[in-house]
C-alpha cells in the first residue's frame, strides 16, 4: 500500500493513471476505522480495480461547540486495516495544505441540508461538501462509497455530484451494526456501560416505526409518538429528533408514499448518535394481502 500526504503526490498518482482503463474506487473517512469503514473498503475492493482511501479529520465539518481535539486518532491501526483490505493508495493529507491561510471557498448544497442534522449542526454539511468536492476533484474517482448510516450526508453528496457534474458514481453501503442493533460509530467508545445499553434502543425504536408502517399505520404523528415512547422507556437520554420522511427529499411525510426513511438522533451525555431505517410502504398492510 502506498501512503501519501501531499496534494501534489495525489495529483501525480492520478495523472499516471489517466487514460488507463482502470476503475478507481474511493472511500473518504475521518479515520478511527471500524467494521463499518471496513465494509466500505471491501465493497470498493470488489467493485473497482484500484482502491483509494483517505483519512482526514476535516476541521471544517466540526461545529464550534464540538471538540475536534477529542476525535479519536488511531492512524497505526487504520493503516493496518487498509492494508488488510487491499487498499492501493492511502491519502493522509495535512490540514495546512488543504486549508491554507488564504482559503476562501465553501461549497454549499441548499435544500437537503436544512433539516435534521443540518438544523442541529449548521456548519457541518458545508464542511463535508467542501472537503468532498476537493477530494473528488483531486482524485476524480469513478466511484465513491458512503455509508447508509449517514443517510442525509449520502443524499447531499449525491446532489452535490449531480449539480456540479463531478462524474463520480456515489454508492450507498449498508449500515454495519452491533448485535443489539447499535450502528458502529467512532463515538460509541465514549459511552458509559449504562449509556451503551440505552444506545441500542435508537435502532429498536426505528425498527418499531418501520413495523407499524408495514402493519398499516399511516399517520406520521402516531408513528413518531410510538418511537418516542419506546425511547422514553429506555431511560435517560435526549431525543433530538425522530422523523418519518420522504426518502429522497427528507421532508416530513403526512401521507406515506412508497419509500420512507425513518430518521433519529439522540444524545446520551455528551455523545450524539444518529441512525435511520428505510421502509417500503406496502400498498396493502401486512395481513390484508
Ligand atoms: P466517517 O469516518 O465517520 O466520516 O465515516 C466515513 C464513512 O463511513 C461514511 O461514508 C460513513 O457513512 C461510513 N460509516 C460510518 N459508520 C458506518 C457504519 N456503521 N456502517 C456503514 N458505514 C459507516
């Protein structure tokens, strides 16, 4: 595995492959790699000739209130995982080079960024879309792999690539979970034992919402209420949002259409967790077919 740090080295690597008939797959990450990231690397390995991963704790996507310094850094283990998964090139850029002192350009997707995570973390998505634009522009991969776990981010990046004609196909990969359903996240390590037990309830409440829809419930508030009640029974936590939304626009749905996404975010102490479950709304409820 080749490891590079400079933008110039990345550009050179890319130029040397210009015109080669090879498919380049890209997995951008913040590092602290876990089995969720591994699944993205494996998917890229299966689908592409060359796999490029990046590890960069992008300061632009952290809110002023969020502690960038606390973000876990495990570069040695991350390199081992990338090697194990057959990554060809690992890009670990310097922040100073990506954001020099005179850096002045921010890329913003409107619409999709306004609700849910965007409402709670107003700077976050423009930080993500700015760094993703830079990385896609530098590497020009054929495909880039993102997790369903960050569903709103996935939709925003798809929109970004479409609007700016970036030419990379954005591939969504399934969420990897612990045995109780908790989505893997580098933040899980900050949970106390009690919080960890409660954390699994987020996914369970989203699953409950999905089950109610499949059974024929069609009123958004009934479903949201049932999910909230389920979480309330789990013990101390703050529910930031629970939403029944259109799977493409993320607008709350009063009349449930074919594809629905249930979104949830909770806070346990200082740890924020997000998750989602997709549901296909049956024409007829289960049991009436
Ligand atoms: P991050 O390092 O948190 O920016 O995540 C990098 C990529 O890994 C993003 O596309 C995430 O959606 C994806 N990812 C994070 N956690 C998981 C998970 N549990 N399952 C699948 N993909 C994930």
